[in-house]
C-alpha cells in the first residue's frame, strides 16, 4: 500500500511538471506542444475559455472515445484519467499565471525558452511514466487506437500528433486567416522531447528509483 501511494504521488508530480513544461513551451511564442496544439488554438479563438479549460474538455473527449472504442474491455482503473485530467488542466492555468511575466521578444530568447520547456516536459513525462500507474488521456487514446487497429504504438503516436497539429492548423486558418498558436516550436518540441526523455531515462538515477516502486 505504501508503494502504491508513492507510485501515484510520483505520477501526480509528473503531471504537475508536465503542465509547467507545456506552459513554458507555450510562453516561447513559437507554438505549443503537439498534444496541446488543438486546445491552445481553441483557447485563442474562444477567449471565455482558458487554455486549461479547453485542455480539460479536449481530454474528456479523448477519454470518452477510449470508452466507446473498448466498451466492456475498458479497464475501470483508467477512469482515473479523469482525475489526472482535472489536475493537469488546472495546473496548466496555474503555470501560465506563474509565467505571465515571461514574454521573450528576441528569437534567441524564445528558443532558449522553448528548449527549457522541452527539458521540463521531458522530465515530467519520465516521472509520470516511471511508476507505471495509469496513463494520461492522450497516451491512452494512442494505446487504444493501436490495440483496436493492430498498428504499432509508435506509428499511431506519430499519426495522432500529426493529425492534431494538422487539425489545429486548419482551425487556425479558419479562425484567424493565418497560423496562430502553432509554429516552429510545435515541430521542434515534437522532435526534441522524445530525445530528452530517452536521455533522462538513461542518465537520471531518480527515474530508475521511481521505476523500482512499480
């Protein structure tokens, strides 16, 4: 029971770090992370909804789709994705508020901000995944699609992220007549975060220590 509690606390800590990483990437003004691209564009269009609120609604749709695809095979424990979604979405708004002072204007400063955000997000992903508890809605959706279609997880992940970015791009042009909320940073984060995750998993003893709790 002690280990189980520790695992879920580590998972929650990873979620909190992820939210700060997403906010940091977004504040670079070069675009946000691929998984957050659609909610971010929607938050820019519908100003009554914060970035965290659109993220919450988007993830709830993903959880519902998982249930509809698996039906009776949907693991009840994965209903905890709802709690993870509440925490992640709320902390995105908190993180955006904390970083409200951060408004880099020059390109080098924006790139540094983006790089720091990618490092934070990658570390958060490692902490979140290491205890092997539940999955976040985005990853859960990818796993379900891979399971139902028989396509490899990695392939589905790439297609899923590309679909989100493409949809966000189309909506951005429809809403604003140009790309807004997406940019080079969205692509760079897609390329960098995975590499940083691999590096942290290999080099950080903390991640291995968390993994032993599982």
